[in-house]
């Protein structure tokens, strides 16, 4: 590999997923489509501006026609949608009004298009007709297409990348990240993003190094620049000098050896030094990850994030499609259990193909169970598929983002409707499956004892529990320093949830990323937690720590930790007490 003569630049960001990769940059920046400036256009230049708009429409339309021609004619409804888009390109509401706005307001074509498409969207959303409301998506997609030609942005598809590169993007949505083909992408870096965002969770699942929240990476990097991504420390080196490159190549080799050693031990049981057996399960996003989960020594799937199937399909799957996936998963894992979490869509997992909701605060909006209760048909379809799959293996049902008792009562009512439909349809199913709720909103912690009356288990989702209790957006790099798993407030909430589960004799699991970080394990085990689910690549390293841990010491230490004042004190205490068994430094020179 040749080294560029350009000057070396080092940028610090947030660790998205650990590991090191070295390679050439491949810039993917779709933000151009969204960043549109308003500027005035003189009378004399209005015709040019209109012409520019017409040219963009023509190009977008021609491209779209090519896509339709290349498609299989049996695509049914999907083909209809694309043909509808063809008509929308020249629709009076969008096309005619944009031209009118350019000449009336004397503004640039981008701003006029943006103004008109927003107006049309609002107008459609007000109409009380589900079909027409769904057409909003078509308008968004068509105007986005035209906009990308206007601003000269390339619509790069991540799945189309055909060489081994490191992706550099302003932002990558979790759905974008899930499109990454492992044989073509070594790693990725982004300007935006925060710790334990869903994008970082996908990177961990793919086991590719990533650094997020770099702020200015896309400004500093040109396509084909040479990069070193150190996902473990959150460092990006652009055009490294020879010494740095040599140092990182050596570290990469050591890291590989270290990981291979860990993986060799991954099938040893997760039993502490004093003989306490713990359960380590895996979090997965796609059914395909299940093989890796088993290889890493997970003893079940503690969290199946079902929304990625919906996000990738770009439409709502049918009951039979869902059943097929769930059945494959539970049969593969049987007799071990699979916890299927119902759709946790919106928040940062929004997809314009699925919902046309625009919210000022998406994380506080119609996300997860809130969306499902508003869209009962979609919820019932998923529940029916889960009950049917439960006839083939060991399934637990998990509901995300419960914030009050009423919601779980409502969920049970919808579950009953799903069961009645299955009975009526004479389908084979199993309704006797454990029901659990995610504890990931502070209100759920406060009413954990009440919630426990209605369910069989709790699953603590620390990713959101930290986000909502510290009031920080987990994908915002500006507040990433406040994303503190070991903050005394977070630890107290975990303890309260544990106590409520103990008192009410229901099971408790932790499935947030906190469970996959060895640094946190002594505290969690010391509190009494015994069930953990994590990204599968973390299972071996957490297992190794557990095998060296003494639970009596961990219990004593937790009493001291709970009296400490701030995260730094807690961090230092853990580092000092467990320095002999924590994995830090094992891979450094
Ligand atoms: C969590 O919030 O901790 C969790 C496991 O769910 P997700 O990361 O999908 O929001
Ligand atoms: Mg969550």
C-alpha cells in the first residue's frame, strides 16, 4: 500500500465499534440533499432558474424510467409505486407549483422545491385518509430525487460499493449501516453520531471498526485518501506518516491474535471464580447474525431488534414473511430461548418509506410501542407472526419503551385480538409465552413494582435509560460526554429495577450495551444481576472477566460504589479494584 505525501492529520471522535482498519477513503455524503440554502434570483435570471429546475426533473425522470425498465414486471405493488412516482415528476402540485414559486418569490429552484414539497406534505397529512396520507412518502421521494439533481449530489447506495474501502460520511443512519457489505467495507467514520447510537450497534454487530462524532471528517478527507481507523480509542488518522502506519499495522496483528485467543475460550461456561453461574446471551438485529452469536458462545438470543427487517425492506412485511424469519431463528436456537422485541421504529430508526411522521423531538415521540398502539394492524401482524413462530421453539415476547401501566394493559388487549384472529383463522400457534417489558424510560423504573404485576420479566435497556435519564440524545456527539453508564443516577435506577424484580419474583435481564463492557460487569454482578444480553462479539471478553470475578468481593464493592458521588470516582474505584482482571492494555505495545 502506498502512503500519500499529504500531511498527517489526527482527529478524535467517539468509539463506535472497536478494532483497527487501514485503507482508502470512500466519501458517501447524502446530506447535500437536505442542506439547501435560500437565495434571491434577479428578474433576468428567473427563466434560467426555471430551466435549471426543468433539467433536474428531466434527468430524475429519465433515471427513474431506467430503473422501472430494469425491474422484474412481477413486482406487483412495488412497481405500481414506482409508476406513480413517474406521474408525480410532472404533477401540477409539485412541478407546476415549484415553477410558479420560482417566478413569484424570485428564489432559487432548491428553495422553491423545498417550500412546495413541504406544503404538499402538510396538506396530505391533514386529509383523514390512510391511503392519501401514505402518498406523502411518494412526494418526499420524488422531490428528494429532483433535489439531488439540483444540488448535484450523487445518490450513492452503500450496497453498491464494489471495492474494499473505508466509508466516510457526514452521517449514517442505522438503516444505511445495515446495508454495508462486509466483503467491501473495512470500516466507517462519520461527522455525526454518538456512543451506543443504533449506528454504532450495527457496526459492532458487523464487527467493523468505526469512529463516530468526528465533526469535521468529511471536510478534511478526500476520496482515496489513506486512513487509519482506530475504533477502540475513537481515533482517525488521515494520510498517516510511515512511523504511524507501521505502529498501527503491528497493533492490528496483535489485536487479531488477542481476539483469536478470546474466541478460542468462548465456549467455556460463564461461571465466576466462586462458582456462580451467569447467563450471557446475544443481541441481534438480523436473523443472519445468529450463527455468529452461537460461535461467540451466547446461550440464547436475549434481544432480537426486529425493526431492521422493516427498515431494510422499506415496506411493512407480511405476517408470513415475518413468520418465516422468526421460525428460522427459533428453530436454529432451539432449545435455547429467543426474546423477540416488537417493532421499535421511529426515534433514530425512522424510514420515510414506512412512516411519514415528522416530529420535532423524535426520541420523545411516537416511537416503539407508542407507534404500534397507534397502528394496531401493523402491531397485530407482528404479534400473530410471533405467536405462530412460538409453536416451533422457545420464544419470549418483549415490548419496548413502556412508560406507564396503561400501555402494557393496552398491549395485552391487542395481543388478545391477535390471538382471536389466529383462532378464527385456525392457524397453529402458541400463546403461552413469557411477556416482558423493556425498562428504558425513567418512569418505568419508578413504577417497576406496578409494572411487574403485569409481566413475567424485565429487560433493562441501558442505551435508552441513559439517554432519557441524562436527557441526552444518544446519537448527538455534542453531549456524548454525558452518556455515562456508571453515573450514580443510572446505577441507582438499575438497582431499583433489580429490587422491584426481586420483590415481585420476576426475571430480570440487562440487554443494553452497558452489559457488553467489561468495566461495568463487576458492578452489575455485585448488584445481583445474573442475566445479560449484549452484542455477540462482546460475549467472549465478558465471559473471560466473569471467570476471574469473585461475586463476594463484587457485592462488597457495590456497597462502596453506591456511596460515591460521581462517575469519575466510580470509574477510578473500579479500575483500582479490578485492575488485575480488566482487559485494558492487553493489546497495546
Ligand atoms: C436499549 O435501549 O438499551 C436497547 C437495548 O434498545 P435499543 O438500543 O434498540 O434502543
Ligand atoms: Mg432502547
